[in-house]
C-alpha cells in the first residue's frame, strides 16, 4: 500500500479551553506518526511524539503495527480483525521496529503477524486478518437510543478547564488529535459517581483525514485504547487523585464489521463485566452517528490503585 497523503492546505492547531493543542495540525502529526518508514520488504520503523507519556501509548503502537501489516496486503483486502498482546512498556525516546510475518495469502483471507521491537526485545505482538469483500447474512445490534448529540456536549478541554487545578492525569494534558466528548462525567472528574451503566463517549478525528481505508482503521484502533479501561474504574469509588490509579493494557482484540470514516462522529460504548486479580476486562462497541455498528473491541488491562 502507498503512504498516506495529507491534503495540501490543511493546517492550524487550535488551543482548547484548558490550554492543550488540538485541531488539524495535531491530527496531521498523528497521521505522519502512523506513516511508517519502510526499511525492508517486511520491516518498518515508527517513532513516538516528543510529547509522550512515560511509556508509549498502547493505541499508537497498535495503530502503527496495523499499518505495517496492511502495507504487505493488497489494498482490496480490508482488515476484519486483530488480536494483540502488550508485552513490555514501550520507550517513547527511541524508534520502534515492526517486523511483519506473511503467515498466509488465501483466496479470500490474508493473515499477518507483526512483532514490535525495541532494544532488541519484543514489546508488542499483533495478529491481523484481512478479507476480500463478500456478500452474506447481515444483522447487528442497534445503537442506544438515549444518547445526546455530540454537539450538545462539552469537549474534553472545556470539561478539564471547568475543574480548575484538579489532577486529571498527565495523559489528558497531551496534544489531542481526537475530539472527545463524554456523555456523562468522566472517571477522572471529582464530580463522577460510580455506575454500572456503560461509559459512552463521542469521538472523531479532529480534522479531515485522507481517503485511505487502512488509515481510518488504524485511527479507530488508536482511539479504542483511549477510554476503554475507564469502564473498569467507573464501577468503583476512588477518593485519591488520578495519579494514584495505574492502568496498562495487557491484550486487545478488535473486529471491524462495516466501512466507516474515523473523521466523522462515532459513539464508543464501553462496559466492564468483571475485574479481579488487579486486572479488569472491558468490552466496547463503536456506532456511527446514523446507528451502524462498525466495530467491537475487548481488552484486559492491569488496574492498580494506590500511591
């Protein structure tokens, strides 16, 4: 597959109410980060932004690994599933090498395995399956009917600004390539109350994306790691600051059901059925604004509470 092309003339970072950069320029930097350098036929290299958390964001390494896999597959075959393990924390200061194994090229399905390597060790492993478009049976669950429109909700910068000096965690202070709008109070807000209801968030890329199907899949993969484990925390009450909660993705799976654009609004509904042994399981469903179920995700993560 060819490299991603960002349309000329798109520019302009904006500053949110809490002082964090967002907008087209920030989104374009993420697209450039996903646009891996090819080192050899099955070998790619990616980097992390200068402004990063202490370890590489899981959505970034998953998105980059999907790009590596997709660039060894004919463009007419779209990804329908991925299964991944986060093996070691990634170091944002050094590049990540992605090694692709071409497992199978069948008449309808193509399978790839990707290993992300830093300092000579595997930090992430992904298997992805691609399929030619085919007709078949169709049915899907419906989107929840009681969700307010994204335009009626405050963006994440406005929510944080309204909290003043509350510790919302370092991740919330990074540049935002996505427009994120929580339907209810997020778990990092002191106004949050524990609930058994799903966590619902409207999201979209904060700008316009090129017409590249693989890129839109990788953006959704990136977004899927942003709020999923919050559904584990949402069922509990925490008296301490956000910095006392440590989360880390352990494994991650996604299934892509229908075509979509990641720069149009989608609803991410997350729910945690169980937590034990310092681990929490979370499930997520993605719906387009017109109600189509476009993807499903499941993740288990490490969740530790305490200073």
